[in-house]
């Protein structure tokens, strides 16, 4: 067990560096995690490393007491029973609607065909956004390289997460709407939140200090 | 060819069934020994009768009978028992102690692991108002879980109406109550804080609304001044005294942010935990207005335990020993 007395689910990928930096400041020894890219379970440090989209799953089932994941993941899995305790501020990205630069394929399809085709990895966020804005869309679920979908003519536009917009621009896409800004969030298992209240409050208190 | 069963239902085979029945038997014996008489109610009832109890929204499963009447599967046992008390025990006064062990039915989300059909074993204590009644059901649930083989279980104790009353007392505009309570129910404390900030309240009112869901722990939690909602804390302090007298105060976690999603709770609410598993084993609370919806009002409170979850916790505790 680590200095916090908690098992922590750390997201692999873009949020991992920022999360490990925060844990260092809490006094957790993350050296082994940093040195070992393939290992997943670090019992000594009280850390498990999982895909960001799996963090709520591990935390909900109590395999980890707390975890860090993106707000986009939480919005995409609202049925997960976890506490969302803190906006950690880093990993800032925008969930956007984008289309091929220069033509209005989404508007044109809506006008002439009554619905637009939208490719995304985030079908719940995209579905809710178009429903809330009164537009009918057909969602095409894809797993990756979403930018390709409108270039091939398969869809009129995409909903995707972007930090700088560079990948979109390099593929000849432009952002037309911003849906929500997503940052890293600290989440907790509902039972751990009660039974390990002091440990969790200590982490929240310390992170509030450093996240500001 | 594999013939499927509906998601959220399951077949139970002999090895598991033996253990489930053993646990259920120990829970029922603990309740019977404490003077709780077992009742049985129909699995299907008229939809409008169940709906009169309010609670968890519309029934998840409905059907028509041969007369064209709409029947529904019960979503819990508390509403049917409230109906039984108001109709079969209409003339009785003095405390009434009832227990049950029966299946109830709820809608499930898309994720796996949630049960549409689940076995609940529980108690209802009718006619004993206030902390005395609450302490009796909490103590009995804790004892029953011990008899079922758990050693490290705890009980969360809060007040289901605390946040709602606080919003009214702090003169938060009515139209924002729903949103704030929804944040609390889905445990999104980040959104809750943002929305409270946006209300532009005085600093102490804002801090209270933000901090309250985080206030949980021993009886010292009850010393936090909660201004206009202080009477709820007085009642929880009284409950703490009763639990101390019964020697189980150290099992209680006072949790001012505890909310239960059933709509009929009017005061104290409970949730049972075991450190070996990441989900609650059951819960309950005080529902002083529910029986009145079926007849003359009587104060009441109860707790239901999910037998399958207790079983999972018991095996997990066993493995950790």
C-alpha cells in the first residue's frame, strides 16, 4: 500500500504523465510505474494502470478505491456508480463537432435528407448533443481515426475530442461546434468513499491545493 | 441451440443455492428471533395500487390480465407491506414487526451485473416513531449480517430529506432544486459545486451546500453546524445515543450526503456496506408518510438486504481472512 492508504487506478495514455506527477506530490512513489511500461499492477505503490475508459469500471467494482479519468469517459458511461470528487484541471480537451473544411455537408444533409450522418467514438455524448439541439442524426460508431470518416464521404461530420485541433486541421477538417470541455477528474468508489473517508478526504484536500 | 434467459435474471444451481439458502435462513432466523413475523404478498399487484405508494417511479414490468387490468411486478417489498398494514392491520395500534424474504423486480441499465430480479430479505417496524424505531432496525440488520457470516460490515446513517430541506431553508430558487438534487443523486460533486457557485449565495450558505455531501464519519460529523437543518442533526444525534446504548455505535458511519433513490423516505436513511465489496448490501430508512397513502398514517421504518450481495460479501470476507 502507498502513502495514501488507497488503491489508485491510473489511466494509461495522455493523462498518465499528469496523474503520476500529481501522485508524486502526494508522496506516492511512482518511479516503478514510470520505469515499467508493460506492467499493469503495482501492489507496492497501490497503483493499477488501465485504459482511461476502464477506470470507472475498476473503481465502480472496488478493485481501486479512487481513480483518474477524463470527463469524456464519465459522460459516455453515466450509469457507472462512482463519486466524481474533483476537477483536476489537466488533460483539457474539447468535445467538438467537425466537418470537412469549405462545405456544409451537415447542414446540407439535414436540409435535403432530413438527417445528417455523424461518425464518433462517443455515441452517447453525440446523440445527446444533437437531440438537445433538435437535429436528427444517424450515428456511425467507429473505434479510431475518426477524421478519416468524412474524407471518404461515409459521413457528413464527426464528434471527437481535440486538444489543439491540429489533427483535425491536418486532415482538412474544421471545428463547427463545441459541445463540452473535458478535463481529468478524480473519482471514487461509493463504498470506499464511506469506509475510507479520512484517506479519501486527505487526497482530495491535497489535490485541491496542487490542482489550483 | 442455447435458449437464453432475460438479461439481469439467473439460474441458481445446487452448490450456490445451498449457500444462498443458508444465508437467507440465518437472516430470517435473526429477524424471527427478534419478534418479526414473516409475511407474503403477491408478486404481481395492480399497477395503480403500487403507484399510489410512489417510490421508485413507474413499475419496470407491466402486463394485462384477462380482465384488461394492468398488473405490475413489485419493485420492492416496502410498498406492498405498507398496503398490507393499512388494510389487514387497520384496527391495530402499538408496534407491528414484520419481515419478508421475497423477490422484487426493477429495470436495469445496459451494463452487466445489475439484477432485474433480486431476492430481498428485510424487516419493517411499524408504529414506533423516531430514533427508537430506527435504532432497532439498524441494530437488527447489523446483527443479522453478523449471523450470516460477515464480521466487518458497517452501516451508513444519514437523513434522506436533509439536502432538500436545506435548499428550501437557504432560499435557493425552487427551479434549481431538481438539478442540484440530481447532481447529488448521481454523486457528481464537481457539477454540484459549480452549480452552487453559480447561485451567488452568501459564503457560509455556499460552503454548507458544497461541503455537506462530504461530511461522513463518526459522531463528530454531527457537530458541524448546518444552520437551518439543525433539527435533522438533533435527530441523528439522538439515534447515535440509541445505537450507543445498543453497543453498535462503532458500526455506524454518519453520512450527511447519503441519499437513497426511492422517493418515500421522510427522515433517517441507511445503507449497509462491507469493506470486502465495492457496493452496498442493502439499505432502508424511515417512511412516515407511505402507509398513509393506503389508509390511516403510521410512522414506520425498515431495512432490506440483497441476499445475493450478502453472499458475495461473505465469500469475499472469507477469502480475505
